[in-house]
C-alpha cells in the first residue's frame, strides 16, 4: 500500500472534482477487507453516483495503470454508466459493462 501511495495522491490531486478515499488497515479493522470480499491489498473500487460500485480491481504498483485508465474513461465519458445500460429486451451489450471491469 505504501508503494502506491504517491501515485494515488497524485491521481487524486489531478482529479479534484472526484472523491478519493483510502481505508487504512489497522488492528481494529484488519478483517474488514475479508468481509467486503476484497481478495488482496491494495484494492480499488470505482463508484458512479447513479449506479454504485461499477469497477473493482487490484491496484498494486503492477496494476495501478488500470485504475488510472478506468478513472479517465469514466471521467471523460468514454465508459460512462449510461452507455452500459442495455434497454430491456435488447440482446446486444456494449463492451463496457458496469461492474465487470471490461472497459477496453
């Protein structure tokens, strides 16, 4: 977690209009991530106001670029939730699926 801290803070400063939170692991909440289904730390969630949780991913240094990419896509409207909602009865789906992490 300490390894990505400067990257995370830099990204948060770059997007002041977005809310960035970090949940530190302490003795009091050490089991919290297990209860939330978080497979490893550090781990990231992206929430969209109208939809809730739309992305979750590993964000260690190796994977941090994926978080940056996803945040840009949502912020720039390339992978917005409105694009991912398929009307009832429509069999086709977009490659950018809410919650799937498939914004490619």
